[in-house]
C-alpha cells in the first residue's frame, strides 16, 4: 500500500503543507495538502517538483575528515576536541557557528543553547542576517519585540495590497496566488507594486511604481507627511498606543513633494495616485521583502513603513497591517530560538541582565553570553583576520551567498578548523571543510518550522536516512555532550520542542509575545500528530487572538509603539568608474545556491544559465547585444553572465540572479561582486545596490552542448551547466578555439573509445557541429559558432532521449533544428507540463487569447500556476488587445 505523510515544504516562508506519497516501489510523489491553512492544497513549481530533488546524487553520506571517510565517533571527537582546545587557549569568542533559517526549530534551539548558554559566546549568526535582520531590527525598534502582527488572511481581506521590494509571484508564489484569487473574487481590490524592475508580480498591479533603487524611505516618508496633511492620521490610536509621532512626522517633512519625486525618480502624479489610494483605503496591507531589507538603509525603510501603519492605526485588524514576508522556511523559527548573534532565546533580549539570568536558570548553565556576538559580515572578517579559529557552518553556503564572496572563501580556506554540515558533499563551501558532517535532508528529518504568519508546522520523515547521515540537532547535541556540558541528552526532536516551548512560557506572564507554553509537556505521540498552529498558544488559554496590536499592547516597557524618525538620504554609490547599479535576487524555479532545485531538469529548464538584465539603451551604449556575454566588475570581484536586453529593467541599473555557484558555472557567482556594505542597525548587507561596470565579454567561439554525462573540469573562459532530462546542457565560450574539437570533447567528457562521431565544419562562418553516438543513443552533441549559438536548446535536449537508429535522424541532430513534424517547443515557460514559449505563441495565434484558453489547450499554467503571469505576458506581446 502506498503511504501518505503530511509534511511542510522546505523552501520558502509561505510554509505550504505537502502530502508526500511513497508508492510500493519506493517512488515518491508530492501534492499540496488541502487542509493546510497556508496553502489549502496549492503548491508552486518548486514545491511540485520536490520529488525530483530527492536523488542521492552528490549527497554527503559519511562523515569526512579531509578527503577521508570516517565514522561518527572519530569525526565528533575531533570536532569537540578542537572546539574545546580553541576555547581553552583563546577564549570562547575564538569559535563561531554560522547557521541557517533552513534549520528546523529543534536544530536551531540546540545550536543556540550550545553557543550562547554553554560555550558562553554569542558568536552564532545565521544567513537570516542576509535576509530578515532589518525587519527584526525595525520590529524591535517599533514594537519592542520581533512580532509579525498579521496573517495571510489579511492579504485576502485587504482592499489595498502594497508589495514593496517583493517579487511575490516568483518568491512567495502561493501567497501571490491567494491574492490573485481574492482579486478575482473582489475586483475592487487594488494592488500596488513598488520595485525598480517590472517583475512578474506586476501582472496583477493596478499601479507599478518603478522607483529608483533605495527610494523607498523617501516614498514612505512622503506618505506619512501626506497622511498628516489630509487628516488620515488616527489620532486616538496615536495618542493611546504610540510615542514619537511628532518627531517622525518632522523627519518625514524634511523632504518636499519635489524632494520625494527626486529621491524616488517617480513622477509626481504617480506618487499622488499612490498616496491618495493609501489615504482613502482603511484596509491596507503593506508587504515587504528583500528590496526593503537588503539595503544599507533597510531598518530605516522598515520603520518608515511601520510609521505609516502606526499613524493610521492600521495594524492587527482584519485586512490591515505591515507584513514582513519571511524568505526561508524557518526564518521565523530561528528568530524564536534567538538564532541571531544579538538575540537571546524565546524572544528575550541579550542586552537585558534579567533575561540573561532567566535563561541561565532555565538552562542550568554556568555561562550565558553577556554581549552580542559578531554579525555575519563581521564574523567572516574575524575569520579572515584570525580572531575566529574554529568555525562550524551548518545548512548554508556562504562561499556563494555572502557579500564579498571571494574574500569569504579565502577566509574559510585560511581558518585553522572548519566544520561543515550539509546534505551535499560538493558545495562551494563543503569543499573547504576540514570535517564534513552529513546531514539528513527534507523527507528524512523530523521537526518544526514557523512560516511568515507565525504558523508552526511539522516536517515529517517519509523516506529512509541515506548512508550515515544524521540530523543537525543530533550532531549539535553530540558535540555538547562531548564537550562535557549537561543539558544535551536529547534523544528525539519532541524533547527539544517541549523544552523550547517551556522556555517560551518560563516567567513570561504575558510580558513576551512568543509563548507556546501549551506545548511545554508535549509527548512523542502528540508531537507526531501535531497539526499546524499559530503562536501565541499560552498554557491554559484557548487559542484566541491570531493578530497583534489592534488595541496597542506593544512590548516596550510603557506598552506603546515607537514611531521612529528616519531621514537617511538615498545612498549614492555609483562613480565614473562604476556607473551602473547592480540589483540581485531570485528567479522562479531555483532555490538559492541550487543544491536541490539544480537537480531537477524541469526546474532547470526555466532559466538554464546565469544572466544579467540590462535596459536596451544601456546595452546599446555598451555595444552589448541580446545573448552576448557580459563581464561585470566591481571593486570586489567579477562575473561573466549572459545578456538579457529588456525594458523591464530601468536605465542605469542591472539585475542578476543570486543562484549560480562554482558547481554550475565558472563565473556566475554574483556575490563575488557584492560589496560588504551593511545596514548600521541590523548588519544586513546591501545586496540590491552595488556599483559596477559592464562590458561585452569577447569570445573567439561560443558553444552549446547536450551530453548524457557531465564534464570533467573545464578550462575555458565561460561555462554554465544545467540538468536536462537524460543528461546535462552546457553553455560555453572560448578565448581560443581548441585545435581538435573531437579530441576536446572526448577528453573533457570522457567519451567511450568506441563512440562514433559525425559532424561538419563550415570554414566560412566558423560554424561547427559534432555529435557522438553509442549505438542509437546520443552521447553528446556540440554546436559551435562565432556568435552566440542560435540552436533551439529545448529541442536539442530532447535528443538525448530519442532513438537515433538511422543516419537521417543522426544528421538531424547536427543540423540542430527539428525535422518536419517535430516543432520546437521553445524555452520552457510552464515547468509542471514542460510547455515552451513557441507552443504558447502558436496557441495564441490559433485563437487562445486568455490564460485559461491556453491552459485548456496545452495544460500550461493549470497545475501550480507559477507561470500564469508569464503566459499572460506572452499573450499581451502577441495580442496586445485581446488579453484582459
Ligand atoms: N523562487 C525562489 N523563491 C524564493 C527563494 C528562492 O531562492 N527562489 N528564496 C526565499 C528567500 S530566503 C527569500 S529572502 C525571499 C525573497 O523574496 P523577494 O524579496 O521577493 O525576492 P528578491 O528577488 O530577492 O527581491 C525582491 C525584489 O526587490 C526588488 N528591489 C531591489 N531594490 C529595491 C529597492 O530599492 N526598493 C524596492 N522597493 N525594491 C527593490 C528587486 O528588483 C526584486 O524584484 O524569497 C524566498 N522565495
Ligand atoms: N547577492 C545576493 N546574495 C544573497 C541574497 C540576494 O538576494 N542577493 N539573498 C540572501 C538571502 S535572503 C538568503 S536567505 C541567503 C541564502 O543563501 P544560503 O543559505 O547560502 O543558500 P542555500 O542554497 O539555501 O544553502 C543551504 C545549504 O544547506 C544545505 N542543506 C539543505 N538541507 C539541509 C539540512 O537539512 N541540513 C544541513 N546541514 N544542510 C542542508 C544545502 O545543500 C545548501 O548547501 O542568500 C543571501 N545572499
Ligand atoms: S510557495 Fe512554493 S516554495 Fe513556498 S512553501 Fe509553498 S510550495 Fe514551497
Ligand atoms: Mo532569505
């Protein structure tokens, strides 16, 4: 009998419920959980493809010391000994943990307890520093606690949804779909998108404000002044529940309306339209994400938004409030356990002696850290200059994701002792480990995560643990014990969760927002059966409020919120040497450093290569054409990416994805360019605003390969590799052409000696085609040209799975285009049903003028719906008047 397990998606902070089915033959399939209140059965493209990412390819399966596999005892003893020795000789601040918002709460709790409670240092920071820390800092300044006041339902109930610095359609697709559905039900609902780029999210925007990068602070300050001018301030709420309004307003009035227009680059009528809408609408939710957080003025931007909601009292009531969208599946859980270097546990404050004493008594420890630890960027500085001598990196890939990534890589290389816990053995970071500890991954491990709306859900195992992998919490508890500390005798996640719940309620009495005391004595069976619930869930009280602050009740000592006066100018970073602003972020079908989504051919087909979006005018000035390679340089590093010339991008700024790593490309690691500039309050890097210059990257030849096997090391000026069904696809560029192409392919791809080759070269054009076969199977096809190769990728990759029994079909491979009767589907748009752009265009020409009609004809867009915005875009491009 197939078995069904209810669990939670391991990707974004929406926290969708998933039902994983394991068939009798072991095959796994996933579908959305209809009963889960985050998604009610929906999943996006990444969630739908989860089963394709569970393969063991590249998994870390045994502990490793250097290049040698070993057993857990030897590896753990070594880690415990090296950490203990380092602490004994150099003090507790000479060691550090760098962890992740993708750890489960139970893992995270043990990591924080070990470092802050027993090692006695607060040198534990997390990739959430790069993600949510400006929101945390903004919340704490305004509310006195890191509280997200609202729920997802508010987004459906709102009459105005503002999405600022959020590409919701690609990054929180299921919330996006909930808004789309709500807007269909209530067409009077308005959506405003504030983003320098025209993103897929703009598909539902009534108004898109393409503001200057980092113009948000001025925009929301101007809004506060406007609200005061038109009498939209809720005087009673402001008087009873807040302080600081006059000062905040005075700071906001520092800019005249023309000043706001200058700072934002927006026209005054657009600004006025937005301000009027906000002032006139009671039910407003303002969602914000990395376009707000990842900025050197990120915390101030957060407070500028919170100020507008506090001034109008639009907070904590149905359909109203500021809403920080968390990125990672357990960004919120990490905040609850105090995983950031400047937090304690259970939303207690490291700077409060009373809180420290309370946590110390609860843990029964001798040493609780008494001062904040180093924040991510400072932490890697301390690794670089030798202050930190032993480092444990867990569930994050900083060689790819940290700013100034080449320096981070050098720092890790130079660190005397580096432990990495990961599920994959060969990530850019794992390669540098002195000790690699294999972790259990999604589907194997057990614990809880908290989503953006404070909802705690279980992740449950449904497949066997591969090799010797062990859960992260177990690794941490083992080290705690082996370092001689009490309090790490956990034998299962349920015990850790119970302790975490007990700490949240310990001497709380309503003084702290985070309280899940109702679960303080949870047993294993109840934990196994635990359904999704929102916090707070205090002991002995029925679950009541799921929103905060409608009637005040803030966590500052006086119970009032603070409106924070903010007035920082728009940062000016460009110069004549580095005249362009580089903005970085996400694409629809990849997750961060691609260690999991990169395994799925379907997900890799959407955008198979690192790229940079550039406005046509900038491209023309730089003599860059679409599909050229572009070199980007900043004072910190360099990258080479494919040019995508598009007017979705504004002039003077570029966009590149954050995902590509040294595993998938030779020069696509964009964080090598990102300056380690951080927000002064939160320490969050400004990953969306980097000064760079761009130039055309010349090549003597360009290439495209489909291959059944991946290559050995490639020594050429540009390559990028992606999974394809039945093998791999590669984009290439050569400074100098190899003398013998056939030999180049055979040696780089280890082709069998008996592989037969066919092909042709055109000396005039420089075109070359070469294909290698083993019997009727295609092993490798190479396409070379002087210009970027124009062969249809989507057609070429299907050739790996075709039978090539006769000469005609073999030659059709080298011809590089589909034969009669086999149309080219074009680049993948719908990854669920692998439908390409050419198929959609053909359907539009054949009369399908709505997304629904295209769906009926091709199924595209009818499963997860993540591509519906793109399909609408294609319809608009083909039939500008036909699409609604
Ligand atoms: N597909 C996919 N989804 C993901 C992830 C993923 O890797 N892939 N990661 C998850 C994680 S951890 C996170 S944190 C979230 C991030 O989710 P988002 O924050 O929505 O994603 P980003 O693409 O980083 O950036 C959002 C937008 O901010 C815009 N922006 C840049 N500068 C500014 C500015 O100055 N002002 C404004 N208003 N906007 C600006 C960018 O153009 C971009 O479109 O996504 C989560 N979801
Ligand atoms: N330029 C630029 N840089 C950015 C951003 C940006 O927008 N622009 N965004 C930033 C943000 S918001 C974020 S959240 C970060 C994300 O950046 P990272 O955290 O570095 O990216 P991931 O690929 O999610 O890394 C997770 C790692 O954990 C491993 N892993 C998966 N499951 C488990 C497990 O159960 N246990 C263990 N031990 N390991 C596991 C994965 O294989 C992978 O190596 O990037 C940040 N960097
Ligand atoms: S929106 Fe997609 S990635 Fe995010 S939790 Fe849901 S299924 Fe997973
Ligand atoms: Mo994130």
